């Protein structure tokens, strides 16, 4: 019996991935480089390649890379001071599940940013546990974020569902032995999700998989 839902955060609950990408693309453009949604969706969001690596591949010098990342990160932190939009049907789904089973967030973002996002966007109070980049040594696609969540919740993989938006997150959940429902967003829909328990158009489909109406 499913006792907990383990949610990814960025691009699944909040539209933060879209904001982050647009800021990154804007800064790349200022340095004279064209960063496409398709490239970002596959290389950064799918294969877990970092901005620094991508920028160097484009031919940027180390000095330019440092400046680019500092500019982008500063603008993103400014964006987090205002509420970020939720992805479709997120609040309705969380409201429906609240109090019926445990819920956790399992994300590769730093705790400071996650707490700020949730506070500004009204997601505080929904989750029994939040696992962030600060809680693990190896982030997604490694299974450690999910195995850490299982350990802290005291649950077995078969007692949980993971919900992800990317191939990288799916790989992490699958490696931890957790069935994963994938809800792609416009940046990740180009990826491949063969290992998914299901691929759905929005997060409300979780209710159907739990037989909750």
C-alpha cells in the first residue's frame, strides 16, 4: 500500500526551471551565444551537465564563464524574492492529498532556495520532509536523494511513488527501486522516459494512480 508521495520540486511543483532557463539563455545571449530549449532540456535537465561545462563547450573563457554564472545566479535569486508560478493543478492535487498520506520533496536544489520558493509561493506546510542538495553527497541521477528520503520516512520503496519531470529524476527514483510517475514540462518533454511507471500530462494524475477521486 502506498504510504507516501515523493515529489521533485523544480519544473514539477514550481515553474522555476522555466524561469532559470530564460535567465540563463538571456545571459548566454549577452555573451554572444545562442542557447536553445532543446539543448538545455537534453543536456542540462536530462544529462545533469552543469552550466559551467556547457559554457566551456560553447568556447567561453574561464573568466567569461565565471561572470556569466555570477550574473545568472544573481538574477535568479532576485526572481525568487517574488512568488514563482505553480505548475498546473499542483495546489489542487496537494490539497486533495494533504492528510491522507505522507508527502516529501526530493530535490537537487539548495535548501535555502527551496525554502524561499515554498514560502513565497505558498507551499509551506504541505510536506512532512524536504530532502535537498544539502542533505546528500551525490545528487540525481544517483539514487541517494531518494534512499535518504526513504530512510528518514522509515518506508520501503514499494510503499512510495515518486513524481518527476525529467529523465535525470526518473533515473534517480528508479535506481532507488521506487516506481516513478513522470509529468514532463515544456523543457523536458523532449526526453525519454522508458523506465517510468507512467507519463502523465499534469500532477493530478497521481490521484488516479492512487485511486483517489
